[in-house]
C-alpha cells in the first residue's frame, strides 16, 4: 500500500462523494469509483457502501480510515522533522494557558520566540479553565492534569504534583496537621475554578483507596496567585503545584504538610492532529519544554516537612 492510496481513501471518506472527490483531484467520478474498486479488490474487503448520491464507510472501512489518518500524520510528522532545519515558521500562533503559568513560563518564552522568529505573530489568551482549541481556533493549549479524551495530541512537558502547604508563620501559630482529618481544624485557602466542587480536595488513589477531604476557610479566590500570596502571608493551608511553590519551599518560606497526599497535575502541550502540526507550533513547544526543564533542573523540588505515612 502506498501513500497515494492512503491519501485517496482518506479524501474520499471525508467527502463521502465520488463527485466531490473527483472535483478535488481533477478526475472523473467514474475514475474515482474504479480506483476504489481496485483498492477493495487488492485488500479483499469492502471498504465503502455505495448509493446513488453518497458513499459511506463499512466497519472495515472505518478501521482502515482511522489507521490511514494516523499513518499519514506520522509520515508528515517525519517529513516535517527532516525539514525543520530549513523551515522558518510564520503566521499567527494562538496559545491558551492559565494565568500564573503564563506569567512565569509562557510569556518569557513568547518574547524570546518572537525575537527569534519575527515572521510569527503570537496571541496568548490566558484563562482559568482550558478552552476548546478546535472550536476557538487555538493552535496550542498548555494544560494541567488529565489529558483530553478527544483525538487531540498531547506532549508531556513536565511531571507535576499539587501538594498542601502553608507558611512557616501559620504552622508556628496554628500547628501542623498530622492526619488528613485534622484539616477541619485549620484555615484552608481554596480556589474557585472551573466547575469543580471547590471545598473538597481529592487526592491520588494509592493502594486502591479513594481519598478526599472537605476543607473550609475564610479566604477563597479564582486567582491562584492571589491565593498563593495569602498563603505566604500566613492566612492558611493551600493546595498548590510544586512548580509554583518549589522556590518558596527551598527558601523556607513554605512547608509541605501531609506530603503523602497529593494530586498529579502534569503539564502538557495539547494541539490538533499530528498532520496539522506546523513548524511554528512544534518549535514553540520545543522552546517552552527547554525553559521548563532548565528551571526544574535549577530549582529541584524538595519536601522539607517530615514524610508521613497514610493510615497513621
């Protein structure tokens, strides 16, 4: 099977019409029909059902279509990688990401990227919750937590967890929780983001157990940086990403409490299908990954509080 046959079949499957496919590739509809027949004869299966007006995929055709799309994407990605040395990205690059991470990592990467590739215009849109990049026309989304369930492509940029932490001044005044149930006796600073139930903190399942804690406190916000500053000022315990608290923990301003309980919230780049991945997206993701890796190497995260075991 050659790439031409794969491309032909994908085009026909998307148009669902001999006439429209013929018009796009510059042949007659009967020529398209004959080419499909030859393909089916070679494979020994029926790929499409025909009617007088449309064609539709059979079960075998659907499986063949999905595989063909994937293979074509991989071929194009390989060719793009070979051309990367002489490609010069251009056009508009639209990025969606969260507020705090954008300020710390994405904005400086955008500035350097813009200097390096002056033919690229970058639009950075920051939101609390990730937007639908297909519907909203974004090239790239930087996401925390679970990957999307759609056919979007994900590239892991940095492994990341969210820990509970508090300032040393708060812990000296109010004491340190020893068990998860002790949180009810503490002021907890919560984020009201997306549609999650904000006053329940859910943690990774370890050993098959589902663990959560209901928290309460006088302070809440939909802005993570504001909430972090309240925590640094000694107003309570907060659940916060290690990338954001690493330097404060290292300097002794914050301490991680109950470190056995955390949320996995890996940082990923999300973008459309591989065969639509352009040089501007690929090179920007490379630049962002490099910045994150350098920062992580320079500021390793270390838990400074005593490690506790679940069930104590």
